[in-house]
C-alpha cells in the first residue's frame, strides 16, 4: 500500500521546502517549535521572526509561485503506481540513520519496497569510468554482503554504482538507489532497465527532489550525504583523486561511520583515490568478509552463506600469459617483450582470455587481468 500524506498536509510540507531562503536548518528549527507544517503556518509571521528573521518570515507568509504545479505533479506521480510513496521526517518509516546526520531531508519520494529503509545498509561508491576489475569487484562485494543481509546503497550512476546495485540484487539484502533527480526521471537513461530491476527485485529508489526535477549538477554531490547517511559504512571501490566518491567517504567519516577502500594497482588512476583514503585512515579491504568483520557485530545474526558468490573469480594459476600479464594494465609491446611470443599469437590468446572473462581490453589498447588468481 502506498504511503502518502493527505493532499493538504503534503501541500504544507512542499510549501516549507519551496520557500526561498529557508533551507533545511531553518525549517527544522520551525518544526521543532511549532510541530507539523500546517500548525506552523497557522502561527503567522510574528511568531516566525524570532526563529528565522524578518526576510524569511515574510517569504513564508506567501505561498511560493510554484507550489501548485509542484503539488499537482507530486500527486499525479503518487497516483501513477502503487509502489510510489512520499514520507516525511515525522513518519515512522523515515530511516533513523538519516535522522542522525546533520542535514536530513524534510521529505522523501520512494519507489519500491520501503521496508529496505529498516535494513542495515552499506554504501558502495566509486568511479563512473571504472575498470573491468573494479566492476567485477563491485558486483562481487555487493552480492557477498547482500547475502549477509546488508542492503547495498549507491547512486545509480554509471560504473561502480550500477555494478554495486547489480550485486545487491543477488542477495536478500537488496539495494537502494539514491538519485539526484525527481523520482520520475532516471538518469543516466541507460540505467532505466536497472532502475526497473531494482523496483521489481524488492529494492527501493529514493529521491529528495520533487517530480520533474532534471539532472542538475549541484544535486548529485548533495545527494551523496544521503548515500553516506543511510549506510553503517561506506566502501569506495575505485576512485580518482578529487572524485565525488571521496566526498561521500568524507561525509561518512564526518558522521562517525566506517570508511573502507579497496586497493588497486599503483599505476591505475582509478586506484589513487582509494590509496589516498587508506593513507588517511580508511580500512583496507580485500574481501567482503573484511567489511563484515567490522560491521557484523552491529547486526542481527546473518542469513546462511551457502549460495554466496566468491568475492573475486580466481584465474587459473597455470596460464603463462596470465602470469606474464600480472595485475597491472599492460600494452601489447610489453607483453611481447615479457613472453617472447609473436604479436599475432598474443593477440589471439588475449582474445580467448577476454571471451573467457579472465582478461579485459582497456581503452588505448592495453589489457588487464580480471580476478586475483
């Protein structure tokens, strides 16, 4: 059954959110004083001035020009499907983990199974330009920890986010996608099928933005606080320096949550952000059990792991080409020098290994081994 406030109550919440200059902090201050938004608006400007000042009190006194269209769009979206929900700070379903953060949103739009919000969760983030090994790691860690009962939280972006959601769908923990658009917009569009799988698979898509909100650049760093806030910890799979994933990790650390990072090749730009986090005190992890050992004591007994996938898919030890390739990206000339094989033979064998899923071809003509065998 859909969770939704009555239209007049929803209108009062939206009016609070849309009032220019108020912000979440000012709104929460008013709510703490007056209670629900409808009661707040009955109090009038004279009662508000001591909390938010003359200018904002004057803005609150007049309903925003966009209130009616936003309310109409929100009600239409709610009516569009039975798994469309709107809930507020005052609802029991609102996740306690977000209430412990500095800036919890006043209102959230959800698509899917709201019971996911009560599950213990792990945030997983990383590069959009992920390597093949990084994608494998994200899927495998996500699946392993979902089998343990953790819900995997990520941002539905390309690269590591998408792979983390795929992994989460492979276990009972499931997944939550926190998006930076309105709930009626999937961004990037190529993840429309993944978003549909999340809803169909008992997951949840979550947004603090009203229907019709486009993919505006400032909204994505802002939504990272929700990804970090929902998790008991944040795992960074791959990240370049100065990436949004590092912002999420910093936000997690600031609210006292664990930060984990998977190390990689010293030659890979996508590993440098993880290495920087490890230098700063993030926990280096090589397997899903490394994460579980840090978080498992916070949870109820986990489901059995009989069908849990391995965290990585080991490659055969006996293949001389895999041994020559190692675990760093290499181009064909280096492999010719290492193996002494003719280039055409190497190319044919690399194609075989690529089709077997043991080697990935990288941009620029380099190759990288997949797995840790």
